[in-house]
């Protein structure tokens, strides 16, 4: 060939007769030669939801003789790492094509005396290559530069060519031409070939499928549709839906309702009567999905129709189901205005092929109600059940419906507890976003820049450089009874950095994030610097305590079965940052004071949103402390979402929602499966339940003080009380509403406040967490501490400790 000395020419040589040469490898005698560029990997191509993998482009060059133009395409193929074959005659070209099935055929049409390029292009071998579709191969014809006015390409298109290339032997011109073809027509043809699989699925489906245009002109029906409805494709395709006979059994306004829904781009599902060709009506469960196309407009409608197996039932029954379907449509108009805080699981499952006809019919009826949220399905099912229920049952179901229509299914109704002002104040102070705002009172907070690491603080270069006294203090950090206050004293109120280094090392966080220990150390330092040491409770010691509890829970066997390494890393990071830059005041205080943060976050989860946002701002601002800079984007997005979700879960306004979801979605199903001896893996590892486990884990870690050894519990109680006392003092000074009046330093009973906190928030949550993670030592501490506070209260003592004897 002579294209280039580096191009490999195969040993296979074919003569005009088609037989292999016995002794000659001369290019002059060769009809077909193979050229292959450097080894390449498969190209990933996305076709809708399908992921395809394409081999390198295969090119067949049909040139009667070697010249600069053929060499140019050879060079271009090598440069692009395409596979290239060269044929000298039409016969050898067809033989080679049958063997290789090339993506692109380039035929030299400059000199018609060698062979008829148009006849070769129209040859059946090249023209028809699949059973369902024709002309998958791109054919390009090579022309001399025109010496007169440009002619039309229509004769070439009629001859079967896709593209014309005017003679230009420049290698880059050939290379660019091949690249444009590969990324344009060839890739489009490759995607269309995948349509074979999709159409095969449609043709083999047992469900009747109908596809229409945006104007509702029928474009396709599958064999199942023909079989069920009695029509042939040719009788329907090209007709408007309105031309197809309709059943009189549908409610008069049903079609209008359906069209109103789908024209807005919403899916419709429900029961619908269709009329078969022979005039019979057939009851079907119908699902119509609008397909959004170019310009964001609806381009097609796909209708999937499943005949019901109870078509002999009374019209009254079917009318009721239709009415329920229409109720779903009407309620969907208000879908965007409802807050879906519910996590109700459907009590139904999809019918299998082996199910009885009656069950299949029941499943279809339930599926007809699924266009709204799961709660709508539940309410519709209860409404249907009421019709055939005795009066006492119907009345009980009415009460059930009243409860289900509330917005907070998982949160208890918080009535006024006049007999327990401590509980009342805790609920008001921790579970609401503030009282009425008083004009003229604005609490300025946290618009300042985050703290940088103080220059006078020294931190060990690595774990090996930790001072012996601090290292000794952390020897039992994997024990629940670890004393965080000893570490606080040993580190001069910087326990988070040291404990973080050790715990993160134990869990291999640096290895997971692919970040140096120096980066992690800098990150821990800057996070700790942004905790307020002036706060009595919400300081870096509290963050270290929550981190310690989180690490302890992560080591429990059932938690390990539930979570992946990325969940563990997210939990440790979330615990570290969950209260960063906390001002020592509650959300209610900030909302009442009109703080800039409350305004920024619309009085909703103000502090928790701030903690999460600031943590990522601090981390990503400087590469020296950016622990995320070496992980891939998708992994970072997953990790970030998990961290944010866990930090937001520490907000107390949704405390009972999180706990009740955990109990109903995890603990109760687990107990049922274990009682029957079934595997619990599916419950433990589902994505939804892993989220619930992580939320519960950090919530328990965040308020685990009552479950600590007694001396630690007492110290934490004193610190949180002092912080609440300070808030009450400031509220009085500024004339703000006093959120928690019982936390007046002159009158407060700390034992009563602890008893109320344990009774109202702690006991049920840790009972649920203990049932999942098995924490008998924590429950024993909780019991001991409750008895301790109860004993002080019975003696009418208001202090942390009894007076000395």
C-alpha cells in the first residue's frame, strides 16, 4: 500500500477469484488489505435510559488503485484509531463487507472506468443489513473537484449514497471528515440499531401498547393490542384516536378528564372501557404517559392497557372505580400545594402471573389509584372498604381518615401540659421555630467570616506526634464510658482535633477520601476553630462527644450490616460539623430576634442549615483543608447529600417524625421477619432505610448525655442548663419573648428539667435505638440517671448535686 511504514498490513491476501494467495503478498496483487490503528477501548453511548458500548469505527475503502487520496484516508483511520480495510474490486469489497460488516464504506467514484460505484452501493449485500430496518451502513462517494458549476447531489442520494466527499488528499481533511461522520451519522445509526431491541420488547409484550402523536394520531400498536382489540395495525395506524369507536360504558366526562390531565404533561392511570372491533366493550387498567421531546413539548403519548379479569362484574362496581380514578385526577391539581411529609408504604404489591384472577383484579383496581401520593391510595381504599362495612367499622374508619388527613402523621399532637411546665417549655423552645416577632429587636449573628486557625495553636504533625498525656487520655476512646472532659482538659479545650484524628484513622477516612493526613488535620483544626469556646454547651467538646458516640454506634453489628463505607464516612463528618458556629441560642430565639440567619433560612431549620452550609464553605474554600478535593464528583455529591441530611436530622422540630418512621419502617418489619426466621438483609440495606438509620444514629449521638455515665451526665446537664439560663437572661434584657421561662437561673429546677427531657424525648428514642443496635449499657446508664434526677426532685432539690452531708 505505502500509506505509511508504521501501518501494519495483514498477511491475508485475496485475489479476484476470491481464493487466498499461495505465495504472493505483494500489494500490487492484493485486492483486500487490513489496516488497524492503535488498540482502543469501547465507546460508551447513551440512548435514552439504555447504555450502549460501541466498537471502534470500521471503515471499508473501495479504491481501484492506491493514490494520495486512499493514503490520506488510511492515515486518517490510523490517527483516529479506526479499523480500516482496503478493497480493489467490487467483488473483494463485498466479500470483505460480509466478513467485517463495516460502519462506513467509502467508494471511489472519480474514474468510472474501474467499476460502477452506484451499482456497488445499491448491491443488496450493502443495501439491506437487518431484518427490520434497511440501510444501516453509511456510504460515502468520492468525487473529483468540480470544474464547473456545482451539481445537485440528488442523483447520488437516489443511488443510495449518504454523503459526498470532494477529492482532498490532505490528511487532516480526511481525518476531520471521518470524525464528523463518526460523531454524527454513524453514532446516530448505532443508536437506531438499538431500537431493534426496544421494538422487540414492544412486539413481545403481553400488555397492549399504543403510541400516538401529540395530535393523537395513532403511530403504533403492538401485536398484543391487535389480539385484544381485534384490529390489524393497518386499520389503525394513521387514524386519529377520535375516529376509533368508543364504549358507552365510560362516564361522559372521563375522556375530557383524561385529556386535561395528559395535555399538562401528567401521567393518567385508571379504569377505562374500550370498544373492540366486534363491538364488545372491554374493561382495562390504562396508563397513559406523555413523552416530552424537542423543545420541551409533548411529542407522543404512550398508552399501556391491561384487560381486567373481572369484566363480567356489575357496572356499578366499575363506575365506583372510575369515580375513584377521577378523584385522583382532581386531587392531583392540588399536588404542588401539599407538603408530602408522609412516608406511608402501600399495603399492596404487584400481582404475579401465578396470582388468582380475583387477586389480579384487586391489584389492577388498586393500581388505578396510584397517580397521587401513597396516602391518597390508602384513603381511597378505606373509602371503598367503608361501603360494605358494618356501621361500627365504618365509623371507626371515619376516625382513621380524620387522622390520615392531618399533615404530621409521625409527630404526636402536642397538647398543653399545664401540670408540667418544664416539658411545655422544652417543647416550645426546641420544637418550634419561634413565637411572634417583636418589631425593633434584631439579633445580629454570624455574618462574620469563618475563623481561621489561630497561629499560636500547635497541633501534632500526625497521630504519632500526639503528646503522651493526650494519647493516654484517648486510650479507651472506643469505650462508651470514655471521659470526654478529661480530654477537654488535656487538650486545653481542643478535644475535637485530637479525637477526630484518632477516630478518622480507625475508620480509614483518609484512605476513603484519598486525602493526606495533613489535610484532615488542617480541616479538623479549622472546623474546631469555628466552634465557640465561650458557649457552655455547644462547643467543640460537644462536637467531640457526638463524634465519639457516632463512632461507637457505627461499630455495632447491626449498624455495620446496614451501612456502606460512604455512609460511615458521612456520619463521622456530619457528627464533626453538626453544630459548627453555634451561637449558644436556640432557633426560636434567633427567629424571635429577627437574626440575619433566621431571615436567610426563612425561619426554618435555621441553625442546622447554617451548620451544614458553613461546613462546606469552610472545607472547599482552601485546598489545604479540602478533604473532598480528591474524590470523584458523583461520590462527592452522594457524600455531601448524606452529610447535609444527617445534620438537618438533628433539628428537634421533626424529632418524633424521625423516631416514628424508624420504628414503623425498620424495627417493626425487622421484628416480624425475625419471628418468622426470614432474612432481614433487604430491610437493612434498602436506600430508604439506610437514610433512616443514619438519621436515628446522629440524633441519638447528639442527645445521648442522659445515657452517659452519671458524672458525665451531670456535667452535661449543668452545661446545657447554663446555656439556657444565658438565653433567658438575654431575652429579658432585649425584651424578646421568653421561650423557656422555666430556665430562669433563680428558679429553675434542673432535676425536673432533666426528668421532663428524658421522659419526653429520650426514653422512646433510645428504646427504639436499643432494639435495633443492642445497647444494654446505655439503657442501664439511662435508668440510673433517671433515678438520680428523680431522687433529687423528690427531695425538692433544684441543683445538680445534693448538698454535702
